[in-house]
C-alpha cells in the first residue's frame, strides 16, 4: 500500500529502478494492472503491476526471482507534500 497522493508514475519509476539494480542479466517487463482504493484504508491505495522476468541463458527458478520480488515488495513510499 502506498499513500493516496503518491502518483502511479512515481511508483512505476521506483519499481523499474529497483528491478534494474537487482537483476542486471535479465530482461524485465513491467505492466500496470490496477489501482485500488479501499474505503477502510482511507488515504492509501494498492497499486498492482505485472512483472515478467526473462533470461536468455537459462530457465529461472524461484530462487532467482524471489529475492528480487522481496526487494520490490519492501519499497517504501512517503506522502507527496
């Protein structure tokens, strides 16, 4: 979840930057899926993206991708003021 006033573009850019830092030998494609605002979590929203990892050298395993996804999931966003 991110603060409601953080633009999607900021989240998208941070995710791309994080992925590029973590996975230099992979081709990565990020696609937007949805933005959800719940009435129960006022002031916050959930942004869902699809991330596709491709290696041209070998088949990727969970051990290859899981640490990268954990890093992305742990990104923090502060409110824009």
